[in-house]
C-alpha cells in the first residue's frame, strides 16, 4: 500500500504517515483509559478489593452488642 502511495503522490504518503501516528496516539490513550477504569481486572481481583474495603470499615454495633458489653463489665455474664 505504501508503494502505491509513493508512486501516486508523495504528499499523500506523508499525510498517511501523519494520520498513522495520530491513530497510534489515540489508541494508546484509549488503552490507558481502559486500564485506569479497571476494565482489564478479573472479577476475582475486583471482589478482593471490595472485601478489603468492607473489612476496613468500622463495624456498626447493634443494641444487643451494647447491652452485653455493659453487662460483662458489671460481671453479670461472667461465670
């Protein structure tokens, strides 16, 4: 294809090469965005990250937990 461009029009060849560079740069940006958006991560990796976030959250204490903590401090639940 390049030989046909050279034979027909050298200006078209330079334009074709410039367009190729632009397409390569656009493709590189597209791939980088896909990596940034975790599109290439496996489902297991995503689940592991979610689990890690859940483990680092502070736990919500229920009413029952608060009562039993208070009772154990008073010695009501000690054997």
